[in-house]
C-alpha cells in the first residue's frame, strides 16, 4: 500500500493510529525502506489513482438519490399489491431506493387510479397475448432482481467499505434486506386507508383462484371498487414512520456507497448503469399494471368513522 501515498506518509500518525509506527518498523521495515528509496520514481502514480477513486466515490455517493428518482414509490407498489401481491413483492426488491415522500403529504390512491382526461387507456388483452405479457413481466422482474443481487455481490467482494472493512454484505443489505420492509410499511398504510371490494367473486378464495388472479393482467381482472376510508391516527403514524424510514434508508446508502474504496470511475459507472436499468425496467412494469388497474378499479369515498379514529 505504500506506493499509493506520497513520501510524507508513514512518518507521523494521528493518536488513534500511533501503534502503526511500531508495526511499520517491526513487520514492514524492508517494504518501508524500499518505498523510501524509490519514492521519487512513483510520486506521479498516486495522484491519478487517488483522484480516480475519489471520482468513483462521488458517483457512488449520488447512486441512492439517482435510484430514488427512477424507482417505484411505496404507494405504487402497495396499490399493485392489492391485485398482484407476488409481482408487487418482486418489484419492491428490484427498487433499491424508494421514492421519498413528505411526512405531511396525503398519499391518496385516487391520484394514481383515477382516469385523467386525455390519458392513455390500456386495452383489454386476452388469450395468448395476455399470457405472453405476464410471462415477459416475470422474466423482466426476475432478471432485474438477479442483476441487482449480482452487482451487490460484486461490490461486496471486490471493494472495501472504509467504515466496516470486514463486512461484504453492505450493498446487499441496503438494496434488498432493508428496502422490502419499507414497502411493507407502505402496504400497511394503504390498507388502513382503503379497502378493495370485488364486484363479483372469481372462484372464491381458494389457492387456485388466488394463483389465477396473480398470473392475470390487472386490466383483465374482475372489476373492483376501492373504497376510501377516513384517515385514522394509526394510518398517520404508519405513514409518518414510512416517510422517515425512507429518508434514513437513502442517507444510509449515501454514507455507505461514498465510503467504498478500491473501485475506479469506469467500474462505478458500470455498476450505476446496471442498478438504473433494473430500477427503470421494474418501474415500467409497475406503470403498465397500474395503467390496467385504472380500467378495472373504480375509486369511491365513504364517510363512515374508522375504528382507529377514536
């Protein structure tokens, strides 16, 4: 590691690292002397290496924020989970950074599901076309998930996180382990705010019926009503908690990725592009399904008092 630093290094140490002076002279004296003798030949190299690593750190520092701009929001995943929960769960795992929401904002499902004048309407798709689209959706989502797992594993074993050198699972923990519970909180908040009632049951509540609905496009599913409930104290508490956790998740990712060492600018760009590709593809799948729900789900408001308002 000596050749990565200018000659001024390894001469003095901060108090916390004062023990390194004895280690260098007792265990690395040969390497230290060789470094001191050849320092004038290697002075040009360190600055470019360090500058490239610093530039890569800046790019990775921006990664959580950039992914939050193209990823799925908790409201989108939660609405899709009302009809296709397995697909929604996979999409949540493919969105490493969640779109930030304000703790004071009202996350109203009707803003997403109500048809707007001039908006594109999703036509009903039947037969082979419908089956092929569902199959293509799962291929895209599972491929995106595999891509994210592979990137996280590469970052874990090929780089070093400065604040936790021995841990190789930081990228995987941030991108998968922590993000799914955030979307789960969002789903809980949505179910406290509304109820989905089908206009008619399609085969009861058996496993076969549930599986059939899961592998049916949202636009082709049984028409349903989304009945809005008044805001409750529990709903507000869960919504605020979700908003705060999202901010902390992005901050944790920013700190962690900015601390990654031993990676160059080109490798960092490649990782960012792969992360962005997975998040973008999954956002397109979610947008396609929600567009279909606008045709099969009608939003209604009621004024009944919610049991948690008292």
